[in-house]
């Protein structure tokens, strides 16, 4: 199979995941009658703005009501509320795919809009910023610490890593976040309690960046502690297994320097399976990121989940579920591409 | 895996397994204890019923804090009197005196003072009056409150009974008239003039239980005598039960939360719930995963394709967002949470079991079994299943902490089953009441530690099982 076909195949299978999630969620909210609630909310919202506009032109209340009634009927028809839920499923799916996600009941964007796409678009970069920062740190830490532990099996470092990884598996990220706040923000007063910038945020760009980093420290530390354990452990195990292969012995026998053996013969070969394992851990990582945002009131989409649940906002929950699946699928795809880059076997077969 | 005995002896040989089993024994012990002593509807009847906790101090630290800090904090005290100590006629009245003493032995003020009256019964149409007094260690007496019992309606017949279902609760430190009394008291006793408003600002407890000292108040240690006087028209009139509550700064083994709930009880109740969620989820998802995995691997063909495609898709979904979505839509009931966890739990197992079955299927004794005409289900149950069983067992134990953690995470997001207290919900309430930002560590640390403890228990057992189940690992340990 050629490279392009391989990637296309992966892309299609991930697109199927997205499609299945979308289909099932839309079907569930349709069958439970929640989509009617959401759509009615959208109709009411449109009518309210219409009323204000029309009230300026039509002075007679009778005529105004008649006009509004007409508009209401049109809206109901255009949203498909006169049809059963399964009949309007394709429309609904299309609207979500094109990011026409409806309006939120109580949550508004920072600029005051209650359109869900506006709200999410505003928070999206914050979430990605946090996630990618941690992803990079995790990657570097797991590579260096994991390899270090693998080259000294049975050492103190190695054993502490085994312990750390099994504890971090049992450690709820969000509780760790609370502990971080309690220790570093409440008792030691080193870091802020949460948020992204101080209030009011500094105007100077440099100070603003420093302020951001200051606010970033605790959430990042929390996520790294909670998720890096298993990453390091996986790296270590795979590197140890690879280091026992015959070709590594041959490389050593040739008299190659140990650094070269390690990086070119061991890690080069261990990289693809490490990457595969990272992909498998991605779902857990995504979940951890959502909860961490909620704990540190990081103004991203994870915190939005919290607010949506609080205010019982079905449309927002649906939109977030879709967007998170989208993010997950995209990151998966990026990792698949990386996999092809690091694993030459995929390219040449 | 030659015999079952070998299996267990090898498992038992590892230190992690021993510790894991010990931890499990602890979790099971607390669960059994809780199930045996708590009513099943504990959550709705007591935990979520603020009235039940009305007499408890709010946000009190655990009692053992005193042991570490040295500076003694006041214990919570509840004094109950069920019969009058003295009874004497006074003019037109019979006076019944209910008395109780309290020893203030630490340098702290009680956080509040409550008088609770239960089952007041009287016979004459004129309702009795009740007076609440305190005599301080310096022999000064303050009249804290006067209570008039509601007079009988014309339809009522004697004896008239009051405060049976709902006790009469009087938060003494919340009575506005008391500020005038205390302002008078300060003037008479210490020749200090404080406006009633100032007294309210200082806090009644400081005046009642303290003495002025350089402009502020310091606790007056010693014996306080509380007296509840019932002025009755009829000798048979009585108060069934008098309770005096002195709010403490420390309470019980685990302290209390913002509603005054005894955290020790909530934490105890979390044990069986965590076990239930963990076991129910892991057993069900392993069952489904194993059956579908074996079927998929052994039967093959179209069935295999369908099952594997479903597993692929399910495995590639981001779990938490969909968990949130499903539990949010279908309601936050415990069984729905378990069902959703099962739906996402089984596919990963089915994939691995399938590949193991494919390997087992190619061995010659299966061919032998087929050649003598053994039916398919027989081969699956007798020859295939025993080979993958240890692995399935290990996976089942590995699922358990994941389920406990997922439920806790959902609870933290506000999607826990409100009728059943869990550790996650206690944490969620703590977080929302600002416990983290106000340093209420006793509300945040124990529930989280218990979540970690119960999850670690199963991780340790699973780690102990690993070398037994996967012989390739034996070399490394």
C-alpha cells in the first residue's frame, strides 16, 4: 500500500469515528425530545430579536403580532419543527458539521454573544494552547526520563518511575489540581488560584506573556504529573525491550559509541511503538485536560463543559461533544502522520 | 499455567499482590461495615437533608487536629436533659427547672449556642412560658431568651402538645433582642458601655462566654450552668427533651462540611458505592468483552468483521466527552453511569481477547477436538476460554480503578447520582463551596485519598497478577 493510500485509509477511518459520534449523538437528542427543546430555543431567540426590529416599524400591536406569528411559522418550518425528529436529522447533522451550533441559554462569549460557535471559537485557542504545551512537555520528559531509566534498569530512578506510574494511574487529575491550588496557591501563595490572566491583565506585551506563564504553571504541572507517569513507563518498557535485540549487540560489538547506539539503534527503532502507545493514551489525556480546565477555571472548552452542565444547556453540551471528538480525531491524524515519518517500514512496504 | 495452585502461589509470591490484597481487605471491611450499619436510603434520608445536620457545627475540623496543634480547639458539645432537676411553686406558676452544666476548658469561644426543645406538653389553655438562663463561672446570670409556646387553638383538646415532629430550635446567638440584654449586662457587670449594635458586631458568644480584656474579649474559662425554666399553670406541664448545643471548632473523626454534615459518615458510605461501581462495571464489561472477543476470534467471518469494526470505532472515541454527553442526556442515575462505562469498557478487551483466541485456535489440540466432532460452543467453553481466562481476570481487575475514577470525574463535573453520596460528590461540593480557596483541607484531602487508595488497591492486584498471566514478563522481575 502506498503512502498516500495509507494516510487516506487512516483519514477515512477517523472520519467514520467522527460521523458515528455525530450520528449517534444527534439521534439520541432527537429520540429523547431534546432536539425539539434546542430548536424551540433557537426559534424563540430569533423571534425576540425580530420583535425588537419590527416594533420600530410596525406600531400597531395587532399587526405586529400577526407579522411575528407569520415569522414564527416560517422559522418552525425552516428548522423542521413541524416534522418528526428523524426527518430533520440530516439537516441537524449538516448544521453541526458547518458549525451552526445554535445558541446557548445562559453562557455568553467574552464579547457578549450567545451564539455557541462564537463562544467555542473564542475558547478553542485557550484549550489547544494548554493541551499542546503539556503534550510537548510530556513528550520531552517521557523521552529523556524514560530512556534514562531504561539504560539503568533496576536503579532507584527506574523503580521510582514504576511506582510513580502506577500511582499516577490511580490519581484523579482534578483532585491533584485541587491539591496544587491548596498547597501552591493557598498555603504558599506562589501561584494564582486559576484563570488565564490577572484581573486586570497587564497591558505591556512582555508582562502579559509573563502573567500568562505564571497562570499556566499550576495547570500544566498538574497535567504533566497526572499523565506523564504512564508515558515515561511505556517509553522505558519499549526501550528496554528494543535494547535487548541482537542488532543492538552487533552495534556495540562494532565499537560504536554508546550515545550513538542508544539514539540511532535503540530509540530510532523504539519510536514507532512509543508513538502508538501515546495515541492509545490520548483519550485519557483529553479527559484530564477537560477536568484540569474546570479546576483551574482556565477559560477553555473544558471549563465550558462545567458551565454547560451547571446551567443544563443541552445545545452547548452537544456542540462541545462534537468539537472534542473533532479535536481528538485531528490529533490522532497528526500522530498517524508522525508515525509514518518515524517508521520507515510504513513508507517502503 | 499447569494448575490453579501454581497460579495462586505465584501471585502470592509478589509483594505488590500482598499489599493489594491487604488494601482490598480494608476496602471490603469498611464496605461491609457500612452496608450493615447504614440504611440503604442514607443519601436521601440523611445526607441530603439539611435538617438532620442542623445541630452540627459548620466547617469544623476533625477532632484529632487538637492532638497535633497543641492549641486546644473547642470540642462540639450537645447536652441533653430529659427531666427537670427542680420543681417549685412560684406565685400562680409551677416552675420546672432543667439544668445542665458545661465546662469551658480551652481558650476558645463556642461558635454558636442553640437551644432545642422537643415535645412540650401543657394542660391549661394558657400556654407556658420558657426562660433560658446561663450562670457564668463568675456567678453572673444572663437571661438569654424568653420563649412563648403557641397557645392552643379552639379545636384542640388537652394535653396540648408542641414541637413533636419538628423540634423548636432557637439559635441563641442569632436572637436580635439579646444584643440589648448583653449591652445591659456589660454595663452592669463591667461598667462598660456598648451599643446593642456594637454587641452584635462583636458577637454574642464572646460576651456570653468571655470577659472584657483590653478592649476585646477573652474566653472566661470555668463552669457554666444553663437553666431552662418552664413557667407552667398546671403541674403536669413538661418539656420532653431539652438540648443545648455548643458549637465547637472540631467535630468527630473527619470534621464537617458547610452544611454541618459529618464527613466521616459520607466517606464511609463512599466505600460500598465505589466497590459497587468498580465491580459492576468491570464484571459487566469483561463479560461482554470476553464473550464477543471469543466469538469474534473463534467464529470469524462476518461476525468477526462486524464486532471488530464496532470495537475500532468505539476505541477511537474520546471517552470523557461522550461519557458527559450520555450521562447528561440520560440522567445522573448510578446505573446509567455504570451502563455508560460498560459501553465504553468492553471493546478494548474484545480486541485483545480475539487475538489471543486466534492464537489458541491454531493449536493442534483444537484440531483434535474438532476432528472428534466436538461442538463449537464446547470447544469455545472448554478449550479456548481456559486459555484466555487468566488474562481476562487480570483485565477485569484493571477495569475496576478506571471505573471508580470515571465515576468520580463525572461526579466532580456535577453529574453524580445525587441520591447516593460518593467521594467524588463530596469533593465536588467542597470545590464549589470554595474549600480549596479557603483552606478547608479536611474536606478536600480525605475523599481524594480514598479514591486514590481504592484505585491503587486494584492497580496493585493487577500488577501482581501480570507476571502470572503473562509469562513473558517473568524474566524481568
